[in-house]
């Protein structure tokens, strides 16, 4: 839609056309959601601030003299609500966890990779004021706002805006360097972050920046760093997440008051039904997007195709409906337990020369990872969200010599869909003797000279490479506490799994891999998997039962 169309829609809405009002709110809601979501980094207050912004815009629409200034007017309202929210925050709410990390949503829904992913994740390290400014500058670079609108929304001159943006960009580039370094393997950085709780803040940004300036390993880059503005050109708005709804409270207004302010019955119906989901459509033009309402019985929508640098590739399926559990499925039988009841058991290492069974074929459309093609997780609290339908490799590295003792296993949380443990490979289990070790006694779990990493009771021994099949979305969290360990997570495919597990003694490896997939919902599920999203994933019960 062009500006002339929006001028007509706004004029009609001001004249009392309810259909035009519906279109206006639906068309501009994604822009407001992106500004508020990025400014607050997905905080639980995002829904309230978005809602209040739209209510105020609708309630004061009659006071707008020039329809051509609607976008800058709406953005200014959103920024005022963001600042008001910051002033209203009480000390006990400062440490509230984000409802959904907007950096992750940006990476996931726009399928960002490489340095584009790096920019999105660097936003976590900015202070509130910088993040608010970046929420506007990001849209300016992406072609959704002008510099004049940015300056007006912040309430400063264009010259002052240029200075503020430049300073914010400098801190963003520093934050990009931190993201890049944390993805690396600098041994000195591990010591620096030993006491870090995994939560980005300005204090740790300054500490890590000092390390980067003096570290030859972290300071060197293996590829040229592209300026952020060049990376963000043409990136679309982040679509509203499936299931995104505005609060029932309507900002403290009753339905009658909202109606008198101009809300149509159709729009009120959409906003006051908790089961109705709003999701952005595929077309994003002239700063707006079509938004459709979906009744609760409708089939889950496919992922929106957004015009990003990777839009030419087919997007993976983002989620699948949860399968039944024993409590909710009256059709469960003893012969075939429903998905979610199969538990991995402690097992013995197979014969080194025993070839693996055939790996059943499961449908693949690809996996999107918030960590990109290789997510390196070395610290407690590091996590990666996997979405789509396909295979994932989790590679283990344990350092019992650093801190031997109990091993708190990683956890899979927030599962929506299905997750299976399909194979183990890497040519060895972690308790296999390491080639060249004295007396063949040292293993990937440690040895008598350095101590051993100890698994929780009832836990199945890991292999160097563990393979999983995801059909939906799930987050894997590194819960290091006690013994040092790292995980490297790669989206992969069935052919790569087969190639790995078929590497056995004839190729000089310790043993062949192992197939665990039955090809049905009775295949093993990972240990420590839950459909909940606890504040601390390390609190997921460490026992071999789902």
C-alpha cells in the first residue's frame, strides 16, 4: 500500500468508518510491536505498552490534523509509553525476566545468520536508552522510518539525533565484538567470565570490552566486519508471534469506553478473546503489514515469508501442536504409550564392531537455530532455540581437570511439538578410553590424575556426538555447575547422521555409533525435557524421567 492509500484510510477512520479503523490498527500494529519489543527486549511489559499505545492512538485519532504525519505521530506515542513505563518501574521489577527475548525472536523469525545474527544479539548488551534509540534507528536503516521521524519521536533535533545515533552505534559495535568473542574459544575469556551470571549488562559490557582491547585472540577477526547499517538494509519487520494477543484489560478501559473511543465491534472481538492469535502476513509494504485473526480451532499457520537476505530459501516449519500426554489422552494404551512417556535408560556401550541399525527416515524441512550454523555454549545459562523439522547434533566437550565432580546435565525446555533422541556417534562414548592416554585409562570423563566428571544417578552416558530430531520448537540450555563442560550445537541432516555413526573401527575409530530411533513416537526422548520454561533451567529435575 502507498501513502495515498493510508491517507484515505486514516481520513475514513477519523470520519467514523469502523472498517477503516480496523484496517488502520491491523496495518500499523506490527510497526509498534517492533519498536516496543526491541526497546524493551521482549520484557513482559511489551504487551501492555503496545496495547496502551494503540489505545491512545485510536482515542486521539480525531486530533491528528495531517494524515501524512500519522506514522511519526504513532511512533512518538509509542516512545512516550516506553519512557512512561521506565519511570513507573519499581526496584523490585528491575530484575524481571523477559517474556520472550526479542533478540532471539528477531534471529528466529527473520532467519538471520552470520553478522546479521550478531547485530541482533548485540542488542542485549545495550542500556535502556541506547536500546530505545536503536529500536528507531533499526527501522530507519531498514526503510521503515525517516531520520526526521526518529528525531521527532525522541524529542530532539536532527543534529542532536545524529550525535546520539553515532554514540549508540559505537556501543553496538563493541557489543558485536563481545558476541563474537563469546562464540569463540579464548581460554583467557573463560577466566574473565567465570563469575558472570550470563545476563548481559553495562558493567560486564565494559569488563569484556577491556578484555577485547587487550586480547590478540578475541581482537582479531577471521572475516571483515560489515557496518551494522549495511547489514540491516532491507530487513523486514519482525512478524507478530503466533499467539500474540493484547491484554483483556484494554489498558484499564471498559469495552464500552473503548467503543466510544472508536474501537469497532470486530476489533474488540479480536482483542478480547484470549484464544484468538494474531500473526503477521507475508506482505510488508509502506511500513505496515496485514494482520489476520485466527480462531482457536484453525490449523497452525505456516511461518511468514519475510523479505530478508535469506528469503529465497524455504522457511522451516516453526512449530507443531503438542502431542497428547498420558493425562490428556484418553486413547493411551499399554501397547503403544503416547509420546512423552518413553525414558532413556542407563545402557552399556555396544560392541565396537557392531554396526548400527538402519536409521528410520523422518521428514526434513530444515532447522533454524538462534545460534546460527554452530552455537558454542561454554557457560552456565547459555542457550539456543531450535525451530523447524529436522536433525540436530549436540557435540560434547568435558573438562574434568578444571572442576571435577557432579555434572549438571543440559535441559530442553519450552518444548512445543516433538523431540526425539535418534542416534549417538562421534566414534566413542565419553567414558571410552582416549587414544594415547596413559595405560588407556583416561577418558572423556576424566581420569585418576585429574578426577572424573560424575553423571547424575540413572543418567545415560553421553557420546561425543548426540543426535536429536526436532519437530516444532525447543530451547537447549547449558547448565554447567560443578564440572566444566561445553556444547556445540549444529543443525544437520539424516545423511550426515548416517555418515557419522557408520564410522567404526575399520576407519580407525573406537566404535561404531548407535541408532536409538524406532521411527515412531516410542523413540526415546531426551533426558531432562519439559514443556515448561522455568526461570532457571538448571532446576529441571535431574533424573532420568520426563
